[in-house]
C-alpha cells in the first residue's frame, strides 16, 4: 500500500525532525500560525468558501470583514481556526485518543456558527456528495458504522504506518458522511490527529489539488486506496520538509522548479514531473508547480543504480 522506498524516505525525515528537538518555541509558533492559516484557507476553499488566503489571514488576525464576501465564509474561517486550536491543545496535552466523542467535538467546532442546529450531531436524513458517484449510507446506519469505524481504528492503529492509517481513516469517515455538513473539514482534522500524535506536523491538502483529491477519494470508493495514500504522503512530506528546512542547521538543499532542475539533470522536466506525482522523487507543491532539490534527484539516481 505504501512503497517501501517512500516509507523509508518519510521515516528518515521524521527521524531527522525528531533529532532536532527541542525546537525553538518562537519558530514553532510562527510555523504553527502559518500552517493554521494555510489549513483553514485550503480546507474551507475545497468546500466552496470564497475567501482568499490573504483574506483568511485578515479575518483571523486583524478581525477585518471582507467587503463583498458572505458572512458565512467569515464564520467558517473562525470556526475552523478554533477547531485547529482545540486540536493543538489535545495533542500537546497527550489527550488525542480518537473516539466518536472527539470526532463530534471537532465537527461541533467546525460548524458552530454556521450550522448550530446540527453541530456535533449525526445526521437523521439522507445526504448527497456533490460531484461524487458515492452514495452515503442511510442515516439509520450511521451510529453502527461509526462504532465499526472505531473498532477498525483500534484494531489497525498499531499495525499500519501512521500516514497510511490517517489516509484510510479519512476516507472511511468521509464515506460514512455522518453529518449533514462539514464532513470533509472534520475528516481532514481527524486525519491530522492521527499524524500529529506521532510528531508529524499539520498536513495541508491544497485547494489547487481539489480535482485530484476528489479523484483519489473516488478510486478509494472503488477499492483502490493506493492513490489516496500517496496523495496524503505528499501533503505530509511537504510539512515535514518545511519544518526541517526551518530548524536544520545544515543546508538541506534549495528548492527549484522541475523545469530548472531538468537543465542540470539527465531527465526531462516531464519525466521529473511524473516521478514527483508518483512519489518516487521527493518534491513539494507550491500552487500548481512542483519543486525539488538537486540532492533529491541524486538520491533517486543512486537508488536506481543500487537496484541494477
């Protein structure tokens, strides 16, 4: 389910980050604020929120009301920020055992000001996922399915790699669609609980990848979970790389566009893009562009030579 080479790369980066601890508190706070804004903007934007990244920052840090933007979009930003802060408190206090109660708490915070009547409550009616083939189960099945999900989690949380666990848990929760609204935002938060309690920084699914995100979820609906796992891996690696670059004393390599990297490599930009998308080459995405390092390309080449 997770390519051993990719898992090794992930584990080495987490080990490297852990070796850098204790981290500078001031820098940690700045990174946390950066990722909170990114997560709030992207997670809400995936669901149709119209605030830009800059506008999200202004709403949350300056208390500014953005002219021409719906009140609901402002409230969603504030609610999501509050849910994230609650999540951080849980993780820092080592009280982040995933349970139905926690999932409902997170949902209650996510829609506290926009869906007060249904906040934290399982749905009692049918729902449709716009643009998806998957039809969520009948509302009468939700309590039983959520109980089964917690049993699955308890059975697998020590067997599966935390990134694999987080991806599968995310999909299973979205597939159940236990709430009338806020299922995607809540599921992405729950995904991060499984990661952050293992020392992995907040992983952000980007709005720019919304189409691919829906595609890998659809494939998971059809029983093929590998694309979803790889998709989550790339989000995790982006955050790990951000932390390592911030705290590592040595030069970890300059990020360059794939088109620029191709000029000094023996691979075309198109081939490097394929390697990045399939996780075979370390790369991070900024907007719609992939970036990598010369060191990552060398590591890929060395790996190929060892396999011969």
